[in-house]
């Protein structure tokens, strides 16, 4: 027996309270509490026969090998080598970024290769999806589209059709009769996701669920959704530019460091196999304040351009603005430059930008960022026209070695770079021939050699 009781639920984080609150004590957001019904499940008495026996780990059959090929290499890689059967994946991103496009293309591929695929849309009519499908050249014979928002109806469709793969676009539009609050509210989202997860796990069907994001870029609805699902993908990019990047925030079946790069074209999303070329398109010469850096994104080397602008200011608190570089990393680099090289950034606004909308993590970009800052501060270009900088900066001003320098150099050679600035301690292990290596062990040395 379930008994009904009212409660107030924070629409941002899912926290509950017996009375209305102005500010959520859990996440600190204001005016997020909404009254919803709570279904209190009365604990059922379980017979002994219901207990599951612990199994020896060696006896458990792993279904991990059973991965579906989505037909999109970039997506396969981000998922950790394909779509795991029975897995639940959340895909989020700004409106209009291309989530529905990516999923329709994926549904088309999977359907052609494996059979029945069900695409449930709560946002668009069947005709609208068909129009998009025509643009994307979707020709699968066993791809079924249904415009439906009732969880019970969707589950019934899945149980009857037993598709190979199901897409739900989007979780915020789905509702269940068991909860009285509006679609998109925390209770609805949680209940619906639970219902979908149950049917997916029982039948071994992988599900992709689109989830909207809030203005702050967080998943709309409860954080609990992120804990429930197996993987969380994030689709990002500037809507005005064509490059789209698919990232993993969570992945139970692979690493979270891989990214997938796409280009939004007339005929849908096109995979970009050579992202370096794309990010560096018209930056072959060196310009003031601009340096090409080599970074690893998961298992793939990528070259991007970092641009800095250092402008004098009389403001008491000079600006520090960075796009694509972690602000903390930038502060650290600036502090080392000030202390060790006596460059007075305290009287300047500093802007740093990674071209192409990529967010750079890790440390191998440090040297390049420092060089671009110095170049702008001194209003001087780097001596060697086409050069790629790789290296981490330590707090004493030393240039520390980084991993995979070999692979970054190879990537650079592929697109016509021949000069590389690398940490001294990396030099011995470099086997690549035919390139000019400028080795540096301190920031000071880098400045002398490059300016
Ligand atoms: P969509 O997949 O509907 O975004 P989301 O589901 O994330 O809200 O993508 C919509 C945008 O993509 C829209 O601005 C038009 C653009 N687009 C193309 O440029 N080419 C295409 O082939 C398609 C289908 C969409
Ligand atoms: Mg959409």
C-alpha cells in the first residue's frame, strides 16, 4: 500500500522539506521549492526466498563484451568502445546544440546494423522528426518513431516491441500517472528515469535519454539522475560555430577523458577525425600573443591555439579572464611569471582564450600559455614562426616533463610543423626524426631561446 503525503521539493537538487523554504539548505538556490506529492512506499516484508545469494565473482558472466557499434566512431570512443547492452546513458547540452540530430543518426546506424530501434520524442511530432530524418538521409527500415509523453505508454511500447535500442527525447517531457506534479519536476523526472531504467535493465536494452540543462549549464532536475545512470555525456560547442564536442562526465564502462569531435554540416553531424587541423585552420604563422600548444584529450593528441591579451590597466583589481584554460592554472602561471621573471602582470588585465571552444585540462599547456602571455606583454612574436610548445610549469619556474610528447610531435608533423619547444627532461625519450627540438629546463631559458 502506498500512502500519499505532500512535501516540498527543491527543483534544483531534489532536496525535500515538510514546509516551503525560500532558500534550499542543500544547494543554496533561492525560490526552488515546489509542492509535490510524495509516494511513500510501505516496506514490504520479504520472505527468505527473495534474498539473492552472493555469487562468486568468477562465476558471474560479464556482458561487457556485448557492445553495440553506433556507427559513429567518435561516439563509440566516448562511450568506451560502443554502447553497452542494458546501459542507461544521459545526454545533455544546450538547446539547439544537436542532441536530437546525433541521436537520430545513431538510431539510423544501429537500426541498419541490428534491427528494431525505437525513438520516443516528447518534444517533436513524428512529421518533424521525419523532416529531420530526410535531411540526415535516414533510410533504416526498422527505425520506429513515436511521439509520446506517458511513461506507462512508452514502457508498454518497449515491452511489446523489444527493440535493440531506445532513445527518449527528452526526460523533462515524460510524465507518469503515479506522480501528480508537472512534467519536468524533480519527482516526475526521477520516477520516469527509474521506470525507464527498470525496463531497460530487465530486457537488456540500452537507453539514451536526453536531459535538458539549466541556464548555469547544470543538468535540469535532480542530481540524483546523474547517480542513477551509467554514463553522462555532455554535448557542447558554440552555436554560432560548427565545431561540437562530446564529453563524458561519468562513465561506468570506460574513461571519462575521451572526447568526440563533430562538425555540424548541412547533412547533420560529421565526424572530425583530425581535430588539430580544424582547430588550427588559419593560424599557421605566429602572431603576437598567440602560441600553438599540444595537449592530450584522452588517448588522442590535439593541437590548439592559445591567445593572450595583456593590457595595462589602472584598476585596483585587474581582470583575469580565461576561456578554455582553468582560472586556477592561469593564476599559477601568472604568479610564477611575476616572481621568477619579474614581469609586472599586477598592473595589467589578462585575457586568455583557447581557439575553437575546447576546454583544456591537465598541465602540458602551461608552457604555451606562459609564452603567449609573455609574447603579448612584450608585444613581441616568438622567434620561430611555426612552433608548438609543450611542457608543464613548476612553482620554482622549472619546465617539468609531460607524457606523450612523442605523439604530440607526430601530430604536429602531420600538419606541417617542424619546430617544437619541449622540456629538457623529455628529450632523451624522443625517437621522432627530422624535427627541430628546442629543449628548455626553466622558464628563463625558454624566454632567452624564443624571444
Ligand atoms: P537539434 O538536434 O534539434 O538540437 P537539440 O536536440 O540539441 O536541441 O539541432 C538543431 C540545430 O542543428 C539547428 O539549429 C539546425 C542545426 N542542424 C544543421 O545545421 N544541420 C542538420 O542537418 C540538422 C538536422 C540540424
Ligand atoms: Mg532536440
